[in-house]
């Protein structure tokens, strides 16, 4: 499979279970390694980076949104969002500013001291999105971000992702089973058994971010 | 520094488990420091022994006595400047549980040979002048509330002294001027005990002051040769060897206490290691998430290992703190055998290092597990 994802695109990945969409997402995130082929994201050939370099690259360039939010239960919303910033050289005050900005974007500044168990599923996912964007990465990867949410919360999360794509020019690649979620993407790829079987384009042309 | 909050938060995840782990380390460190204090106490007494005093016992055992006539033979040995003697009394003060050491001594010479027994000149005179007088260590006085002028009655503990109780007048309270003498003992006139003994004229051990420490072995050999082939053969050693022989009556303490301490530490290591491994297993997804966020393996390793180290050090501080509070001659009533009894600074630092060692080793495998976690597999396990 060979695909190019233009910078600023909102790409949906669909397909039945076992089609390879999550594997593709993991490969793009650099948390899995290709056995063959290569992956280039921006100017970086990520498939040839060492584990340590890949971790550093991930911290700077990728925001990951999980289906089950995967917030750290013993940390508050603020601390969860702050987590990726601990790997930077930012001061405590700078980290606070960044976290509050991210929480502001997901409209949860008033929940900064809440623990995940004190938040609804939709709020947890928004905190997870804040965590994904707090380092201002170029690429957001979302693995079925609405898969565990009710319709209302799912819609809020999808709107938020769309806003991040349109207003903040984030390149988003989202795996989903939900056709309604996929409708928000500017392009949707359908995978089956590891191959690209269909491509639906909904958006305008953008400069290519080669993947 | 910025990761310390994260480590603390992680440790508070399961408060009960963290508390139990901390307490298990605290107990191990407490036991280690306490056992070490016993050995240190014995060693301190041995180390503080005078190099100019040699001790003569019956060759068979400390429990057999010698006739007073040996005194002349010892005193006339070349190199011997002065002698004194003592007997173990073994009396009971009110209740057998109130154990403390009592020695029947030849008072004048004993105080001369043991300047470590520090008395005021008035108390010293009062003691020497009173045949039924006794002196007690300040630790013992504190333990039972003895004051100068008090009457102390001891029941006979060794049948040789008959069956009648012994009454003593407290004539002085001494301070210990060195680890060779404890502050938990009682000394009284040998004559007073001897005159009521059914086997009078018997001595437990002689102490000789020698002029040259370098000649201790030769003088000791000369003394023993004097009594060779007699019904009361002797064995003379330096005070240091005598102390060591005394300690060896309890068996090989170093091995015994060392083995107990080692067993406790190893058990705690396994307990703490297992607890941390459980904790890491429970956090598999979280660790995978942190790796996904860009935390390098080395940071994950340090976070997990740091958590173990922190819990162990907190346990260590608690253990050492308790040991320092509890392991004292007064509280443990061990002064009769161990003049210097307590957790000294070296022992405390060693115990803290041990706790850090437990933390490091216990955290090593879980931290390695966590840092080597394959992110995708770990995420898939839950997803």
C-alpha cells in the first residue's frame, strides 16, 4: 500500500476488523515497526529511527487519541494534559499556560482539578484530546475516538476534531467504524485485508504531507 | 524533579499496598538495625577492653571457681602489677524478670583496676566503709528507682550462697566511663557474700593489671603454668579475649544474627519485588500510553525504579527511626550484657543503604518489564 496524506488533511480510515487500519495508525504513530517498506512523515523517515529517537519524535510531532481515552486515573485532568510536557524543557509556568490553552480549546478549563473518574466519557475524551494537542503536534492520530461514546458526546468530539483540523490546521488521521464519523473527514480510505480498496474524497486539494 | 510528583501519585494509587510495602521494608530495616545493634554492643565492649588487664578463669569453664590462694600466685607472676577478683552472684530482685548483673568484688582493688567505674569520692568512701554496701550503675538506678541510702534485698540465685536473702545498702551510683563497664550492674563486697557461702574462699575470676600490654601473652602463659597440673588449672586471657569468650557463650552470634537479618532482608526483597511487579502489571496500559506519548524506555525505567526506591527509603527511615527510639539499654534492658546498646550512626546509615538496596533490587525486574513493554501489544491487551 502506498498513500500520501497532504498536510492539514482530515483522513478517515475505515474497514472491517482485521483490515489493518489500526496497524496502519500504529505504524504512522511509530509505536509499531514495519517489516517491509518505509514511512516518511514530513522530513523524517520514521521507519528508520531508533526506539529512543522515535520516542522523541513522537513526543514532538504526534498526538494520539485512544478509543478508551486512556487517561491516567491517579492524575487530574490538568496533570494528564501536562504529561507530554514533562518531556520538554518548559518551565512550570509555561507548562501551565500550555495546559490551560489546551483545556480551553476542549472547553474544560473548569475541570482541571477533576480526576478521570469524576468526568463523563465525553469529557474524558476531550481531556485526552487536550493531552494530544498540548505539545502542538503536526499530526493527530485517533483510533476510534467515538467508539465508546454516546451519540451526543461522539458528535461533540467529532466537532472538536473538525475544528482542530480547520482552525488549527492539524493533520488528522482517524480510524473509525462509524460512517457518521467518517463523514467529517475530508477523505476516507477503505481498507480490507491490508489493502486499499476504495478512496472517497470530500475536501479540497492540500499540499502533500508524504506518508 | 518534575517527575517526582508523578512518582508520588503512582505510589498513592493503591494506598494500602504502598503502606504494606513500606511497612514490610520498615520492619526488615528495624530488625536489621536492632540485630546489628546487639552485635555492635558486644563488639564495642570487646573493643573497649583494656589492653593492660588480663583475666584468669578456671580452665574448665567460667562457671567453676578457684581458691583465693590463687591470688598470691597470680600477684607474684613477673609483669603483674596489681590484682582483683569478682564472683557472679546471680541474685533475684523481687522477680526473676528483673534480671540484672550483680558482682561480688574485692572493692578497693576492683575500683582501682576499673577506673571506668566513676564514683564521687564520698560515694566511694561510703561504699568501701560499708561491708553490706553496694554501688549500682546509673542506668540500673533509673530502671528501678534506686537512690543512695536505699535498702535493696536480693534473693539468692545460686545455691552456694545459702537460702537467706541478702540485704544491701545503696552507697553510690556510678557512671560508666567506658564501654568495658556497663551502667546496669550492681557491685558489692565479696567478703559479705563469701562469709555466707557454703564453700567459702572461692573466686569466679581474677583480673590482673599488667605493666606492659605487649607482654600480655607471656604473662598469661606464666600464670597458667603456675597452676598447671593442679586441681584448679587456669586459663588466662586478655580482657578482650575474655569478652569474646563471654559473647561466645551465646553461640556464634555473628552467624546467628546475621542469618536472621539476611533471611528477613531477602524475604522483604521478594515481597517488595512481587508487589511492584503486580503494580506494574496493573499499569500495563498506562505505561503503554506514556510510551505512546513519547516517554522513552529509560524514563519509564527510572519512574518505576524510583517508585520502588522511594517506598523502600521511606520504609528505611521509619525502620531506623523506630530502632533508634526502641533499641536503647533502658527500654530493652540489655545493659547487663551489652554495655553500649543502641543504633549508632554507622548502623543507621547501613540500614538506610540496605533499604535503598531493597528498593533498587525489588524495582529492577518490574522496571525492566515496564521499560521493555511492547506498546502495541500492551494497548491491544486491553483494547
